[in-house]
C-alpha cells in the first residue's frame, strides 16, 4: 500500500474510494518506521494536539528530537497534512492497548486534531475529518467501532480528544459508534459487570475502574460525574453487545 511521496508541502490527492476529494499536504516526518510483524492497520486513533496552533504541532511532529508523529494532522482551518505514509508505523499511541492489541502503533492510523483541548473543535476541522475518514476505513477495511480516542487505549495517562469532541456526529455518518440506550435505563451499578462489559468492548482488563469509567464518560457521557451509575451500565452493556472487540493475537 505504500505510495510515492511528492515534494514537501505539495498536495497529495487520494485516489481511494470514498475519499471525498481530500487533498493532504505532504509534510514528511522522520519519526516513523515499519509496522512490526507485517501488521496492517485495523483501527484509527484520534488525538488532539494540545498546542497553540497547527504550525507548532507540525514542528513537533516532525522534530527528530521529539520522537512523536502521526499519519495525519488536521488544522483548525481544515487543511490536512500527511506526515507518514499509511503503510508505515507512526509514533502516536505510546503505551496502552485496545482489546488484545498492545502495539497500537503497528495496528493503527493516527490522526492529530489541531485543538488545545479546552474548546470545541472547529467546523472546518470536523468537515475535513469527516472527508478523510471514509477513505481510510475503506482502504484498510476498518470497522467504525475501531475508530477510538487516545483516551480509550490509554485512559490512565491520556484524555484526548477529550469531552469537547463530537463522537456522536461521527457515529451518525457511520464513522464511529454510539450507544442506543435510554439515558435513564440500565441495571443497578455493579463494578464487576461494568468491567466485564468494558473489557468486551475493548478497554484494558488491567486498568483501574475509575480510569475506564472516566474514558467511557469523556466519549459517551461527558456531562456525567460521580460514582458508577445505571446510565453508565446501560451504555457499556449496549456497546459490548453490539460491538465486541476483536482482540487479535495477544501482543500483536
């Protein structure tokens, strides 16, 4: 799937299905390598940059000393930059897991979103993300339930893309998933049942319950506070039932 790279800063138009005329600007990062063990991407991980602007984020993602990168960066004005070929392994996820996948970098496409983390994501940015994702999902046969946030795979240390990101908007277009439950419905809070369902959906079995609950709420109930509630139980039970994770080979 590797493709030739045009000159730095020039448009790179996708010829892939459902790409919606996305034209990334090629800004190659040295912070990348080969996917380990011949792995192919089967998930997408969304991040926010937590920086003041896209230029600062680009500088960091392309700085050899920083040792981080992503496949794409979407600026708040809607420009899309590609930093690493999708066939390559970008360094965006770090320690964590989703289901049985521990080397998330080797199994994912990383997308950085130009947002400091304390405000809504801009309309041009969201439109560009919605244009970019269909091509990625089609190209690699990635299911919508495997479009996750950084906080989903590393809730003990990450909270991006954060509670201001509109996951429901993506789900309406088949680009992510959303629970189909009544807000007031759900069984009585039960930590064991909650963790069983959370693990079935994809959250790591070894994480603290508080971290898992926080990650779930940031994505699906960002207004919620307090201890585990019936509504949390309903959300995770529905997600686990409809979208059980495919763990893949342990440590893959």
